[in-house]
């Protein structure tokens, strides 16, 4: 783990709680999914929690994040209430998008989440556009685009980095490199060059970060967010990580041969939540009792969210055309 | 919002290019567009214009000339050659409080933007349960003539009119160009406005004050009782010319200017067919799955009992636009084709 001496204990505690909240929510989703009451595809982010937690720790409520089909963690880290999130998974009127979006299209404008796109690379220009709006208004906000390594192959990646660098937009391009686009490994899709290195072609900083070390994410993100807020322009972060579950759904995909078992096992050893849990215990940031009560608090929050999600009404057929315009 | 103060003009009974307004100041189609953009920029600090070369001396056929000098480079912005990404960037600004107008010199560049227009802008209101709106206006110009050829002259309105969540407008007159553009900028829906290069010199009386025309209303440009000619954009003028020719032979053609393709003013079309019993559709695009097909389908669904003859469609030949003069001459239908079509169903 990276050193932490300049991070206040309260922040370290909050980082751990956010990671727990994401992990436990995703775990619960994967347990409940076989009930088939969540009738939409879910793309779980288990194994990738440190990135959302470490980056969003630097954002204000009004700052914007844009995300992908795998967005539960980002939205939770940005402060989204778990109840409308769960209700959206259950397709209810009480969901954050009134059941129109499902797991892939979470939204929460009050917490700076103007929407998420399930088209790979789709949200990268939206984040740059939000940053353009902030720059034109001078409102001091920053925007973050979360996307995967696959999105770095899309035209929108180039188009957005080019424009953000040209205009010095207050935006952070956060590439979560989990090495797979669905089941295609990165070496089958890209030359063997770090994604972070591409930033130099746009004249912006590019930083390769251990995405499973929340303190490394925290440090790199702080620099990127500070730069953006100071009007010095965008940063590209390549955050190396690994997803534990299949591309979609609640199960692992190792037995089906999608990924090598030894690779998977090695990454399980580098569990971001366990690594940081060990750290906060070893450094007396959190006592066993405190961790216990934190777990209980988050589990209760998730219990209530699931009850809320299941209990809500489904949108009636008469509302089919609502919100088209 | 400054926009709520704008007066809407929802009149639909006016005939022939707003005769009542002819006493007013006359300006061209290009001047009307520039006036709308100027007034939008003046009224709302959240409005900005962006597009490739919109600040160059030509100013998109004169429609943006001098606006950068007047409003500054942060409100009238040149753009990288990155149509899809810049559509997303304009949309990102739109969903966080701005009202951008993204301007393309050719409709042919819009296929580059399909992901951001169709997958994102058109879907955002729905996917967010109506919580996030996309006040994004996209202007694009149909080219024609002087060997513009296959990639600088397409009429692709039908591609967009297929998509729920979008508005698609094709103003034919200066009055409509100003009102529809202001209405789009004032609205909260992603809107594609397709202009035709041959319309920029058209003149008519246009009020100086800002006003909006809401989408979804067509207009009867000429009243008649023998046949309905439904047209859009430049084909409105060919249709009016055809109606003049037909009148010499005692055939009274009613000419409808659609103005708005999505939504389509079905009631106006149906009402006219019920009166005339005959339908000819003139579109600037191709037939297959196009605007003329939609109008004919609406007629079949809602007015089949009134039709006394088959529907005829005047569209482009089903081929890309040729470059050479001889084939270009053969390519574009004119008022004589419309006259022949009408006579064929009389």
C-alpha cells in the first residue's frame, strides 16, 4: 500500500466504508439475482471498488461523474442513496430512473450523476462536455469519466482527450483497466503499450496506478482533481484492476474457460477491500469493534434498500410513453 | 428562463407564405437563421454555437457571419473535425445546463454522429426517467449542384425521423427557419434541423422580434381541391411551381409544407386528403423507408376511403448523387415530374 501519512484518519475510515458499501451491495445483488426479481442484466464491479472510492473521495456533491454499464460502484461512491438504486434494479417507479433505465442507466442529478451509458466509450465525451459547461460558466466543478480499457479503443476516447487537452477542460479520464472487454483480453485488442502513455500524445499527464490500492488511487486522483480545479486541464488515469465476476451476471466465469484460473487466483489475493481492511487494522485506524459496527451499519442500509426496492410499485403500462420527450 | 417569454405562433391556417406579413421587413432565409442565432445568444448566456468552421469568413453560408466577433470565441466556437465526439461534448454541456447549437455544413457529416445522436441524445430523457433533458440543437445543410456528388448532397432526414426521442425539422421559408430554430433552442428535446442550400436566398416578411414555432405543425402553402401535394424543404417550391402549372389546366392543387417531420402533422395531411381524394408526396430524399413512405402509410391507415387514386411519390432515384453535370441533371426531380405525377392520377 502507498504511504498515508497526509491523509486524515476520518478520510481513511470513509474510504474503507465506501469500499465496504460497494462490495456488500454487489455481493447482495449477486446473492439475490437468482430470485429473478431483478429482471435486467447486472454488471458487477466486485474487485474494482478501490477506484470508485479513491477517486470520488475528492469530489464535491456538485461535481459530475459519468459512467458505464458497470456503474453501481461509481454511483455509490458519489453518494447515491442505495434505495433508489435497488429500486431501479427491481424495475420500480421508485427507482432512480423510474424503471426506465435499469442497472445500466443509473442517474442521480442531485449527486452529480447526469446519467450512465451502456455504449462502450459513450460517456467519455459527455464528461468532457460537462467540463466544457463548467469552464464556460466558471462554476469550479470538475467532471470524471469512468470507462474501461475497451473504451480506450473507441473513437470517442481520442476525440474527447483531444478536445479536453485543447481547451484545458476540468475533466479526469479514469480508465479502469481490468484487462478484458467482455471476454477479449487486452493483448488481442491493443498493442502492448500502457494506456496511460497515450496521454503524452495529447500533451496531458497520464498516470499508471495500481487500481486495487485505494491509497494509490487516492493520491493520483487528488493530483488530477487539483489540476482540473486549478484550470490546468485534464489528466488520464490508467487504473489497473480486475473484475471477479463474469462480464455480466452474478457468477464467476473462470470455470467456463473465459479467463485463466491462475490469473484469477492471483488477483483474488490482491482483493482491494481485504488489503485496505488489513491496512486500517494494522495502523489502528479502525478497531475490530469499529469495523464490526461499520459492517452492521452498511448491511442494515442494504437491507433497507432491498426492502424499499422490492416493495415499490411497477410503472403501469399507461406510462409507457412518459419521458420520451 | 428567458425562453418562457417568447410568443408561440401555432397558427396553421395561414396560406401562401404568410401574406399577412408581407408588409413587414423582408429578409432572406440565411438572414433569418442568423437573426435567430443572434437573438438566442443575446437572450440566454447558456446558449453557445459550435461547429467546424462556423467562425470562418463564409460563416456556414452566411448564417453565422460576424457572430464570433459580436459574442466572443467562447460562445461561437470552431470545432475539431470530430463529429461524433463533439456531438457527445455538446450533449454533455446540454445535460449540465447549457443550450448548445451544433452546426454542420453538410448533412453527410451526421452519419459520423449516429452513436451520440441515436444512442445517447435521443435516449437520455427516457433512460433517466425524465430527470435529465437534452436541450441540444443540431443544424445541418443539404448540398446540391456543381458536382457536390455522393458525400456532400444527401437528404438523410428519414434516418433521424425513425428515432423516438428526437425532433426533425425542415423549414422551407425564412419565417419558419427563424421560428423553428428559436423554438428548438428554447425547447428541451434534441432536435435536428435540416436546411437546404438552395433555400438561403429565399425572402419573405419576418418579424424582427423573437418568436417560436412549435414542432409538429405543417402548413398549407396553397389551397386547392383536386389533389394534395405534400412536400418538405426545397421540394415545397417545386410543388408550388407545379401547382401554378396545373392551375393553367384547371387543376387545383393543395400544397402542404410539412415543416416538421418528427412529429408529423398527420391531421393536416389527412384533412387535406379527405378534401381532395388524391395524394402526391415530394421529398428531397429517397423513397425507401423514407418520409414519402411515412406520409403514404399515414394516408393508407387513416384516409384510404377518401383516396380516389393511387398515391404517387416524387423522390430521388435510388442511387447515390452523381458528380457529372449530365447525370446530376437527370438525378433531381423537378416541378415537371410533380405535374406528370398529378396528371397520372387524375
